């Protein structure tokens, strides 16, 4: 059976009730897990985050999701997470599968990185517009990539050609 880690953060109201009336929360967790066909391995608490951690064998991911839904539905927790845990062999299988398809997915902007260009499409478009405005002239008034005027610091007067 797949193994799952449940991380549940108690609401402040639940925490306050547990301080007043201490009941057996392991038995409550065990009852839920067993009702879904699973087995509770262990439960641990962390006081600083008001969280409980439970490790359980569950028949499948859908059953673990049902447990998460029940725990969330009660309102006893601010947050409920369930994570499937993997053995070393399972992790090796995952990495092997990932390696076999790694070239299929491209990260956002990957084409830009593959091109080894340091300009974004917006910077390239702005450069093209600036070069178009100047007529792509070479010489003392041609615009550089940064947009500053190269050559003379003096701009041509109105009607004067550079």
C-alpha cells in the first residue's frame, strides 16, 4: 500500500479545546484511517506550529484525498495536506522516468536561453523601433543598443542633417 504523510495545522479553537480536554487523538486518527482501509503507522505533534504529523498506509491516492477532505470538513484544522511518500526504489523509478522525458518540456523563455541572447523580445522590439526611427544610419548620430547617442554629444539642430 502507498504510504502518505498527513500534515494538519490545528485551528486556535481546536488547540484551546485540546488544552482543556485531552482526549486520545491517535485513536481518532486511527479510526479514520482504518475506516478508509488504511493503517496508521505513527502520529507526532509539533507545538510551535500547532501541527500534527501522521504517517499512514492508504489503499490509493484517492483514499488519501478522501481522508484529507474529511479532516478539512471538520473545521478542526486551518490547513490539511497529504503527501505520498516514496521508497528509495520508487524514487529511482521516478528519476529514471523523468530523465527519459526531460527534453520534452521547455521552461518559459527557454528559446531565449537557447539562443543565448541577453535581450528580451521587448528589448529587441524597442531596438528595432529606434533603429527604424533613425533610418538605421551609421555615423555620429546612430543610436546604440542602450539608446544613447554615439559620437558627438551635440544633437543636430532643427533642419540640420547629421
